[in-house]
């Protein structure tokens, strides 16, 4: 019989993924018929793979009553794959999960922007939010917009910062036909004029809109804002706006 050599580093990587909650279809199968109550308990299991499995199955069932339990687990679990699967499940449940998710904006993990970045984002696409809850919300898409705009109006600062990212991403890629989005971003910009991080995020979100009002404001920001990071973001948004305007002109001429 031919001896097959195994790479020790591959075994270590697999072990680490298991510790972080990664699962396979074969692992899930024995749990698929468990009642919801037992799955809720498994979200607190000492085995990361069981926590991930419970989240996966609850997402397949898409029951609204699972939302608070999944959100609670979202806040407490530290394992990567479990957290990803909880995000997947809440996104599958959809619009009805938005209010609970809005409450969690900016509260899970520590990857969110805390200060203006020292390095510019050079790509043409819109950056994916760093906050995992904002990432979950953008997968729900335009149905989440009304709730996100409500956060812009009266949410806590940590919620507002991440809501801006979600609004910008959805507006850039999914193009909801809602003029209120631009209006509320302009209101928020004026309201938080003394908060450089909020302003920077709103200037980034402006790249999803090609109106003359946004163009004029971005040009003013580029010329007068005291923060280089915000001026740089204004340039980037202006370039994106010009692409939007060019596409609109091409569409009208066809």
C-alpha cells in the first residue's frame, strides 16, 4: 500500500478551524431534526461546532421568534465561524430582523473605525463595512433603509457611524429609488459638522449620489475642509459621482 504523507501544518489549520466553529454538512445532519428549544440551548454549547450548527439550522427555519436568541448569541460568541453563521441566519430571516440588528450596530467586536484613517481607500468599489452587524444589514438590503435612516436621525453615535456605512453601501450597489436617503445624509452632515469621523463617513457615502447638490458640497469640502482624510474622500466621491453622471448621460442618449 502506498504511504500518503500528510502535512502537519494542514492538520493544525484544520484543528484551528474546528476550534473556531467551522462545520461540514456531515456534522450538521444529526442535528437537523432537533426542536428549536434544543437548538437555542446549543447556541451556548461548550463546543464551537455545535454553536455554529445551531445557528445554521435556525437560519434555515427563518422563524421570527429566533431573532432575539440569535442576537443574544451574536453578542456573546467569540468564535469566528459561529459569528459568521449567526450573521447568515439573521440575513436570511430578513426585514423583520432589522430592528433588533439596528440596536447592535457598533457594539460587536472592535474592528470599527475609531478615528480618521491614515491610509486612503484606493479602490473604485465601495468599501465593505467593518462592523459585522452593518455587514449583516446590507445583506437584507433596501428593506433596511427606513430603519437605518431613523438611526441617522436619533440613534447613538456608535449606531450612526455604522448606519452611514450600511446606507452608503446599499445606495451604491442596490440603488434604492428613495430621495429621502440623500436628504437624510445631508441633514446628518450638517447636524454632525463638528464630528470629523461622522463627516468622513458621510462624505464617503455621498459617492452613491450624482446630484448637483452633492457635487457642490463635495467641491466645497475638497477646497475647505481642514482634515486631509476628508478632503481625499471628497475627491474620491466626486470621481464616483462623475461616473454616475456619465452613465446617466449614456443611458439618455441610447
